C-alpha cells in the first residue's frame, strides 16, 4: 500500500475530517418552553454509564436551557429530515417554537422533561452529569438514562457533516473485518 503525498492544511479546517459522527438534534425544556438545536460536535466518552460529551455554543438558546434544566434529549434524524436539520440550525428558539415551525412531534420522555422528537429514528434521554467544563469549553458531559430506538432498519441512513454545506449520507456497511477485532473492541 502506497503512502499518500500530502500538503500543508489549515489547522482550523481539520474539523472537516473529525466531525462525521451523525448529526443530531438536541431537544430541551425549561420553564414551560421547549427547543431544538442541530449538533455535530459530540463524542462518546464511556460505555457504562453511557456518557456523551457535547459542545454547545454559549450564544445558542439551548445552552442556557440544557445547563439550567440539566437535561436534554439527543435525537438521531435520518436523511429525509435534512432540510429541517438545516432549518433548525439556522434559527433560534429565542425567536420561534421550532417544534411548530418544523412540524415535528414532541413526545413525552420517560425520565426527563425534555421532549423526544417523534420523527427521529432514535431518542436518547440524557442528564447533565458534569457541568465543570461548560464555562471554559462549552463542554456538556451527559449521561444517557433511557434510549428509544426504532425496530428497523438496523442501519438507518444518517447525516454526517463535512463542513461547507456538505453532508455525507451513511451508506454501505461491512462486517468483513469483524474477525480481526479484539472482543473488547467490538
Ligand atoms: C450541521 C450543523 C451542525 C451544528 N453543530 C453545532 C454544534 O455542534 N454545536 C453548537 O453549539 N451549534 C451547532 N450548530 C449551530 C446550532 O444548531 C445553531 O446555532 C442553532 O440555531 C442553535 O439554536 P438555539 O439558539 O435555538 O439553541 C450546528 C448547525 C448545523 C447546521
């Protein structure tokens, strides 16, 4: 296998290679209001308890709602929701009710007050378990306390952001390399 020839690349742009986890919609509720934001900057932090780290910009309305309620729901949209995903990211819950504007169904959760989005393939109810990095890094450390996932398809077509208005849509899967894995990495 040949090594790639490379050129210098702006460090501010490396996010384009690191981002493509699924784009998610974060729903929240606080003092009678609900809201939704689009999010690409998240990471898995632990198996058990199931922990996820998220970056929420301090200027977003969702920032105060998630910080103060200490809860949210991470919803996984599929490609058919792409125009709504962009629209939700282009607007602020300070100005509009995004459930109404984007025709999405707020479904009551089991463990948190924040609503699930009915049209999303999966919904993960989360509690904020560490707020110590919010002020410095806008990093919210969440624990998933309840998960709701559609029975099929097994591998939904999700959206993955490459920056500059380009989405990758999840496609082919292979288990050809499964036998190479150490069991604990499966
Ligand atoms: C594809 C995409 C990914 C985004 N990822 C993030 C993110 O990871 N963190 C963040 O704070 N904002 C992100 N945004 C921007 C927010 O979704 C946007 O600021 C939104 O309007 C915030 O809504 P709110 O003010 O109602 O909270 C993203 C937007 C798009 C379109």
